C-alpha cells in the first residue's frame, strides 16, 4: 500500500482522476446551448410483442398436457396387453396342470 491515504497504488488517484474528468466534460458545449453529441440514442425498431411469447408458452403447455395424456394412454394400453398375456399364460398353466393330473 504505497499510494496516498492508505489506498493501494492502483486506487490512490481514483478520486482526483474522476473529478478532473468530470470537470473537463462539464461544459463541453457553451452554457445555454445543447450538445447534440451528448443526446441519448433511441432504438426506432419495432418493440417485441410479448403477447406472442405468452401465446407460445400457452401453446407449449397445451402440447405438454397432450403429450402426457398420450403417454398415459400408451402405458394403459401396454398394461392391458400385458394383463391379457398373463391371463393367457395362467390359462395355459391351468390346462397343463389338469393334463398332468390326468383329468
């Protein structure tokens, strides 16, 4: 900490530099006139349509709900098919048991 006032070197003149910079730009134009180079810039482009984003979000939510319904229906159909196969296997096993018992 070799700078002035106990600040590290890179910060020792920060306040003075800021004051000098603001003083040199304080009256860039003559008093009472308007400096056009300092005017804010405006974006003349068309603003973003937030309604489109909301519409897309609603559409995505509907599509997600439909997909979940489709997944549930597919799972139910798969379980029904597995149950039918299980019933057929149980019937065949019962028939085999009867045959083996000599009936």
